């Protein structure tokens, strides 16, 4: 039996449609990693760095868009109201140097559940996907602490960016 609990509370049609798009991207990650593994290449040998590079590029874009490398700017550009609804997210703390978030739902995890992934695969795919968030943090000159994950069986994902 799976330890991963991940059911949405917000079920508006528009939010569900956005989640489906995110699920599609998560399915891509799973399928890419699965095909690589079939060809003898362990996903952890290539995927984390590729996703980190994507995150760094996204972080640079967000800094330019928000015209600041303040973590308040990151909250406004990446963790906007629509994103907070999609991930059922609470902003716990938001300062120039610290951003703390609780995610109560994850559409990526839902996609991996739909793909039939094991708890171990879900945890690995989450770790890979979080390399993008780590890359965003790197672009902002900060680190990301991830103390809880839905993929790991926790009730929330607890993210803390800090400079």
C-alpha cells in the first residue's frame, strides 16, 4: 500500500485544467527516465543536472521579469495566486531573504501515481523535479531546503528558500 497521500481539495474546472497540463509534463519526466533506464542509463546520472539547468534558466527569467532578486519577487512571479491555488499552497514567510511555503497538493505526484509508479519511483522523480526549484534558488543566490515532501509520504511539501 502506498504511503503517498495526495488528493486535491480545490476542484474548480480551471484549476483542474492547469493541473492536467502540469501532470502531462510530469508524465514526460517519468517516460524519459523510464526509457533511459531501459537503455541502461540510470535517471539519477543525467536528469537532476538537466532539470537544475532548466531551473537556473527559469530563475534568471523570473529575476528579469520581476526586476529583482529578492525572494519577495520570487513569491510574486512564481508563487502567484494561480500557482497557490493549483498546489493548494500557503505562504508561511516572505521576506527579501527568506521564502517559506507549504504545498498541500502536487499535480506532479498525481501524474506519477496515474502512471503506476511505486513510492520509490515517485520519491526519485520528485527529487529530480525539485532540482528545477533548486536551480531557481541558485539563480536567486539562495538555497532551497526541502524538509517534507508529499512524494515521501508527508502531508505537505515544505519548501524554504533562504539567502
